[in-house]
C-alpha cells in the first residue's frame, strides 16, 4: 500500500523533506522514494497511512498539493478526506460502485490536473492516478 505525496508547483518535495530534521525523523523508518512529482511511501494499512499523514500535516499544508493513499482492494487511490471518513467514522462503505471518481494527472511541466473520468487527458501527461474522493472533492 502506498502513500503518494505530490508537491506544490516549484517544490522539490523529496529534497524539502530530506532537508528538514523533523521530517527526516518522522520518515526515518519509511524510506520515501522520490517520484517526478513528489514522494511515495510504503505503508502497511490505511490507518498507518493516516497516522503518517497526521505526523506530516504541517508539511502537507505547506508543501503538498495532493496526498493520496492506495486502496489495493479496489485498485484506486483515495483522497485524504475519503480515507479519513472511511476509516474514522465508518460512515462510508467503499465498493466498486463508488460514484465520485476522477483522475489526478501530472504533466511534464509538473502541473497537477484533476480531471473527471469522461474528459480525455491532454498531451504531456507523465503520470495518472485513478482517485476516489468525497462528492465535494470532484473536479
């Protein structure tokens, strides 16, 4: 299971987190992997991913544009808010019929696009994540 952190435009997220003693301490046992648009971190469960997000909340607010957690059961990524809702309150039941689905695309220029499922991807996309979110998160 992966936690994907996508940096804000112009932010080298891997270097930013590596340069901070506090984030190095938080990520010490996780061994983040540098991506073209941010970092990925192996986590064992959604709850451990949410715990790590909680520890990184200051960095998320300041340096990250998107934070996604993999839902291996459904082969999609969840937004932070949906993962929190599904795990904490259990008011959300994830199933293949989940209605709020979109894509987060990273361009060659490191821009981040949120695209509805029915909109074709523009040229220059280097990475696409299929994402489930809450209804208010749909692009």
